[in-house]
């Protein structure tokens, strides 16, 4: 795995073997934001320094089919055959920039 970093303004973009994997940014007030992406450049995870997190799942056509956040809000697409309120086991976010 080759991890590279490109800084674009106040955002660091990390690529794994040339594919965007995650970003990290700090705004003018010092708040931090992390975003994680899948191989199709869909945002699958978001976290900020206030502790808010959200997760998204996509189908094979890159349509969002499921989302959940740390406030307890959850959404299942009507097109998702799993649209039955299945519990999702979500792991805490770890952000490893080690090469």
C-alpha cells in the first residue's frame, strides 16, 4: 500500500495507490474535519472535532442506500432491499496516516 498526501488549501488529501482515501482539514476556528472515501470516490465516513460522525453505504451504481449518524438518525433508501431497519455495528473512527 502506497499512501501519499497532497495539500490543497486547508485540506490534506490522502491517496492510497493513487485513489483518494481520506481528507483532513482545519477551518479558521480550529475545528477539524475528516472524510473517508471508498474506491469510487463516495464519502463513506465523516467525523468532526466536536465528535459528530456519519456513515454512508452505496450500491453498485454508487447510489446512497444507507446512512447513519452519531445523533442516532438513520436512513434506508426505498430501493434498498435491506430497508428493514437493520442494526449496523459501527466501529469508532481511527485515522492512521502512517506510511
